[in-house]
């Protein structure tokens, strides 16, 4: 048993249900981070916590790190993990309330989710935005439908707007790095910088990282991007925002590199300016900053080979920490209350 970490770290909803959908479901970010780091030191400390429990991982979109790290985390806690690729193996699901199902959808989430809730003790959902209709995507209809109808704890493996397991991992990785190399006399400077990409990408990771860093409250947080790439203020409030990347990078301790498409004129790419790629010259502006990316990364588009393969890159450490983020969250959902 991991001692001193037994107070609840997640919040109950008004219905008495524990979920992990966003940072708003977390009662103690620092405590959850410390629990994850404790599991990293002793992965099997609670290997019977999930004995005779079953976790379902439902993917409406593809995954590599999220899928495998969550399976490993569940296994470390003694759970049986079952993966189902809904987009390839299941019936097309309907989510609209009152829909006349005379089209391509075969089964309504109202019927599917409660059954899945009977099959599993924890249900994990992965879905992406369409990037066509902002109102639809930001309503989080898919994730909220499973929360409403499944009757068991829901974990987001990425949704239309957020990626909370990734963001918890990011805070874990920053915390772990600062423990090894403390910054004395000031708070760390964390910069989220937009990067070019070959296609429009969701705002999920950038929204979520912004939400978590602001809620964590342990860093000076700067977001930099070209004009017209503003994120929703629901997630960025509290951060300093600038269109000048060089000013943003000055004296940075951590740089998070990520592309996202436009929010206001939704889902567009206005610019693929290669000048926004992070390279060695830009690193010279920083305080020997550690470089982060959620992966997969387009080499020499978002990040140069020289940066990715340098000692400044902590992307492998970051990705490996996905296991401990998932394990900390799952253990909280398994804890008797």
C-alpha cells in the first residue's frame, strides 16, 4: 500500500460518481502527481487493488501511447483490460437525443452504454473532434453521453476538446524534472508554442495543457502562436499570450511544442510558416529549456531532429510517464470510499 496518499484525490460529482474527464475532476493535483511518481518507483505496490475488476477501453479513434499505457497501468493494479475498437469492430453509434435512426447509425448510446457499464467496472473512452462544427465538438456529446448512461466511472482517453491523461503526465514530467534540477528563487517558466503541421489538428492537447498548468499554479505560463490561432479563453485564462515566439521563449525552462488548428474560424490552417518550428537557434534564447511534445511528432516540421535528439528533449521520459498517470487515476477510481 502506498502510504500517506490515501486521501481522495478525485472529486465526486453531484450524483456521487467519480470520473476523470478534465482537471475539474481532480481534488488535489499535487497529490495525484506524487501518487503517480510513487507508482513509478514501485509499480506493483497495489497489484491486488484491481483484482477481479475489469476495465473497458473503447476507441472511436486510433491510439498508441494512450491505449498501451492504460493497459499496462491496469495490469499493474491487477485489472483485466479489454480493448474494443468501436470505429472498426462495432456498430455505428447514435448520440443525438430523439434521433430518427433511419440512416447509418445502428445503435443508440442510451442502449449501448448501460450494457457496457454492466460489463466493466471502469469504462475508458477515446474520441476526436470532427473539426467541422465547433458547437458540436465543444458540447462533448460523446463523452457526456457515456458519463450520463454508463453508470460506472468514465475515464477520458482524449475527447473532442481535452486530453486529461496527457496533461496529468505533463505535470508529472515537469515536477519530476524539477525534483532532479530545482530552480531556486523563482517559479519555472513554461511555454506552450504553436508549431507548423501538414494538416489541421484538434485543440485538445493545447486546451488541456493550458487548463492543467493554470490549475496547477506552480509556473509562470506563456502561450505563443501566430495571429488567429487563439485558443478558447475557457482554458487559457491566467496565461500570458503573445504572438512573438522569440519573446516567449526567452529564459524558458520548459517548452511544450504542439500544433493546433484555428478555434474561431473553426478547424482551419491559415499558416504553415516553417519559421515557427523549434530549432537549436531558438533554444539558445531559453534557460537551457527542456522540450516536450505529446507525440507523434512530425520531425523537421514541428521540431528539428537536432532538438528532438538532444539532451534537451524529454519526450521519451514524458511518454513513458503515461503509465504512471493512468495508474494514479485508475487507483483512485478503484479505492473503496
